[in-house]
C-alpha cells in the first residue's frame, strides 16, 4: 500500500543524502588541501568553491536526515 508520499524508501534516501554530503565535504577538503600543497596560491574563486562544497556537504547531510529520516515518516 502506497503512503501519502508514494512508495518512498526513506532509509535509502537518507543514506544517499548522507553519502552525497560526505563526498562533498571530503571533496572540498581534499581540493583545498591538495590545491594548497600543489599550487603556490589557490585563487579566491577556487577557495570559495571548495569552502562552499564543505559547508554544502554538511548542510545536505543534515537536511537529508531530518527530512527523509524524521519529518516525512512522521507525517505519513
């Protein structure tokens, strides 16, 4: 029987969101670290992109947990 939001697999959506957030966090961290190790100076634009990836990864992981792990199953 389909619920209010259809046949959503909440656990899979939470896992995918946390994995995506973790990959963005690690990618931003590695990009910034490796960029500073290999290049003399990482431009302001790249530094901003890598920092945004880090904060965006954390935000995506938290939002995925709260939306697909807590809010939607409770309103089902």
